[in-house]
């Protein structure tokens, strides 16, 4: 038996959808399990023992209709028995349509439902006290008679990667005897980024509440100016604890470095999901326009905390819609004074 799971685009989505493979392997121990992903997301699922093959969608394939058609013909030759479309867009529906699979599963959408043998309605509220991201993915397995079992994504690092990260941190004067924190100072976009002055104030609080804290910033080179602005807003004492130029040069290096940290703190995004998959405690600040239940559950394993504006003030669907249009207005309502006690409690429990 050959099974294909299709999940394009974002790193966090690709990582989260990898939970399907563990469940599929339990149900079909001898099946070939393949994963369609974008090339830039490979690092978070590399070495996953439940996945047999990766089928990559490259930037060239995405930009060229001819190359995409050739890609579809390649998929067709594989003669899959089952295809599960997690992404649920027109392009992935075409991938499903081109497979020879008799069983095709996806979330229900009117304009693509005819492609699939089984469609599943997304949950709006969790049924098993997990995050909606987890529950909705596992719901795609119901047509295969695979019942819900709470699962969490895992990232698999090689011993050499961990060893290299430890050597790099040591050479950067990071001391293993002192607490080390990875800070997601920036979100994936301004709409998902806590205001710079507020973030700096939280870092000041972190240093004040944690003896000998060592702080790393998670940013990519093109974000250096924005990250430096947050550094500049910090108190002089806080700046002494920040190792601004210590960061992973690749995603796998970032993962190995994060594995050495006591916690990851900051804006919601792929980095938080990756830290959880490395069994590192997380303290996550959600954008006001997002639904916290999509990516967080109080019952998830480990010591994880999530903060949302709705935790502190009355907040409805209208507010979420307005927050997407004007994120800064709503972010400014999520004052550091709300978050500091939560952060202090989180740190004390590490």
C-alpha cells in the first residue's frame, strides 16, 4: 500500500501535519508513506522515522505551469492507494486528482469536493481538549477508521547536530550552568509582532526575575534592523544579557541551538511550534486577531503558556476582525503589565 500526504507552504503547518504519519504507521505498518511539501520546510521533518519519502515542490515548480504539470504526471505514475490533502487549496486538489488513489481525503470545500472520495468538516471547537490544529488534522484519518489519539509533532535531531550546537554556544561564551532563553522577538509579519517597546519591557522583566539569564534573539538577517530596535529599547542591564549576534545560520542549526535552551519566549509562529516539538517549554504571545485555540491547548504536553488579549479584556469576533485591519491598536491594549506576572510565574516553574 502507498499513501501520500499533501501539505504545502508554512513550516509550522508541515511540522504539525507530520503527526499523521505516526498514526498511519500504526494502522498500516508495511505501507509506503510519502509527504508532499515545499523544499524550504524540509528541515523540520528531516529524519522523521515515520516518513519514507519526501516529494518536493520547488519554487520553480510553483512558478511554471509546465513544470507543475510535469510534477503532476510524476505523481500519477506512483499509483498511490490513498491520498490525504491537508492543505486544501486548488493546487493540492489537482495533485490529489492526478493520483490513481481510490481513497482521496480532504477538508470539505464546495469547489473541490468532487475531487475527493471523502471530505471532512473542520471542527470549530476542540472535542478532545487538544488544539484545533491537532484535532482537525487527526479528523482527516476518520475515513480510514483511525480514531483520535492525542499526538504532538516531534523534531528529530542527529547527535552531531546537537554536539555542533553545544560547541558553537560554548565558543560564543554561552555558559551551560546559566539559564538560556530563545526569544522570538519578531513574528512572521507586523500583524503577528508584539510592539517593540512592549517586548523590550518584557525582556527587562525576564532579566529582573531570572538570575544570570542568557538571551538569544531569533531573527533572520533581513530582520536585523527590527531586532536591533528591540535591543536598543532594553535597559542597559538587560543588554548585558543579550547575545545579539549568536544565532543559527540555517533552520537545522536554529533547531539544535533551541534544543539547548531552557525556554522559548515571544511571538506566536513557527519557532514556537518547533520548540514544542523539541520538548522545550514555550511562552507564546498570540496576535489579537488569531484564535488561540487553533494552536494551543492547556492539555498539551509540557510546560507551555499562551497569552492572548482576550485573556484580559472582553473580546469578541468583531474585535478579531478589527484587529486584523488595525493590529497595532489592539496590540497596544495588550500591555506588558498584563503579561509580566504570567511570565514571572512561567519562569519560576522552569
